């Protein structure tokens, strides 16, 4: 059989249209690939309140899957966020999705040859040797879990307080493949006896999640083979765009042709200018224009500096003239560095001029 692994979708009421468009694409991929199982490795909902508000839409979406596709839903830490006292996730109906919420573990027979060891998000896994999990009795054992692993970069919130799973747990429980959520960056790590898979966040959840969003497609007939990353077009990408302001306040930004309407743009403003207000007004106009074509546009202005008279200062004019004369010699990959070199030169000049005052 084959399966699709998804994690950290963070369905959110305030971003319902966007987050559900990604879920629908994942469902479409399950149909296209004739997937025998969809593994949801935690943080499918952004909070308990979002779970309550969106569970009916989620159930309806699950009905679009082929009848032959088994859906396993492992809760993550976000399914517990803002939960009411004593409110158990087991009280909710997720339709086609089978909830694997029993702590500290549960065992599910996926096929005659594959079993799922499910370990929901917990604050501490140090007692795993006391779990009393039976020995592997099928050809393959998949660990479905939502946790960071010791020594691996974690990119979620509350980094200092997140739970950490010791990688030795995979050997101890005779794991062939670890299907993981919680780390928002995709990871595919092959060890001697097992493979660790983090598909990363299925959509852009917050600033800084650059790169394409994906789910993993795994052919379990050949579990040693590398999984295929299925990129999610509806998720878009988080793109950081440098915006350069010259001393007169004119803005320049380079837009690639492969941007999509689902992208989230972060405009990072650089420059040394005379009139900060006019530059920020221009940046705001640029944002409003881009918002017509892209899902989300935000900006950072902390790298903008101000110096009165910089555009007419003789040294600045000479430096900028020489910079402009050589700018056309640089290719696309080098232009960003060359733009930053202009800024560095102007800031050095600013420092010299201020010391002379």
C-alpha cells in the first residue's frame, strides 16, 4: 500500500478559506495517488476553539476521500490549546478520521503487514521504557508522533518549553518509520534501521516559514525507498522581498515570475534616506498594490536609516554615481549583495559625517 503523511496544518477559523484550501488539495492528492491511508501527525487544528468551530467542516472534507483510504488523526499540542477544564478531545466526532488520542500510546493495525504505534503529544517522554508496548508483530511498525527530537532544530513556538523525544525510542520500540509532526521544517533522515519523516507545516502558519509546503507520499511496498515530497500549490510560499530605497526615497523591488497568488510576502525595507515619512508612505502604497495579487503582505522597516542632506552631499553623490555605473555588470543572483553594498557604503559615510558634527 501507499500512504500520505501530513502534519501541522493548523486549521484556523480566522484563516478558514486558506487553511481548508490546503486540506482540500491534500485530499485531492490522496485520490490522485490512490492512497491507502492519510496520517495526520498532530496540530491539524490551531487550537481547541478552532477544533470546536471547524470540526463539522473537517468531517465534511474527510467524506471526499476514497472509501478505501484510512484516516488516522493523532492530536498535537495545539489541539489542547485553550481547552476548557476537563474537556477531552475524545468527546468530539471527527467523522472518517480515527482519533488516536490514548496516552501514553496505542497500537493500530493498519494492514496485515503494517501496524501504527501512536504516541500523542506529551510534555515528557522520559518514561517511555515503562510504556509496556508489545514487541513488533508485523512486518512494519510505523511510529506516529508529535514531538521534537533531541538534537534536531525545532521551529515551532515555545521552543524552550517544548517536549523532546529521545531518538533511542525508535530502536526501543522497533520502529521502521517515524511519521512525525511538530517541527515546521521538512526533514527526511535515513538511519540504519529506520527513517524519520517530518513533512513540516502543510501551510504557512507564521512569518519565516520559507520554502515550499508539502506532504510526504510513501510507498510502503518499499519502505526503504525515500518518500516523495508532494508540494502543495494552494499553500503558497513565504517570500522575503528586499525593498531598496535610494537617498531620494525612490523604492525598488525585484519580483520573480514564479510567485503565486497564495504567497505571503514580507517586504524588508533597506536604505539611507532624507525623508523617512515619504518613504514609508511609498512603502504603504506598494503594500496595498501587492495585496491585490497576493494572499498576505507585511513589512519590516528596522533597516531604514535617515540622514538629512545625504542625497546632495558631494561624497554621497560621487559614491552613488560610481555604484550606478557598475550596477549593470551584476547578474540577478549578485544584485541583492550589490544593493546591500550600496547601503553599507552609505551607512559608513553617515557614520563619518556624524562624527564630524
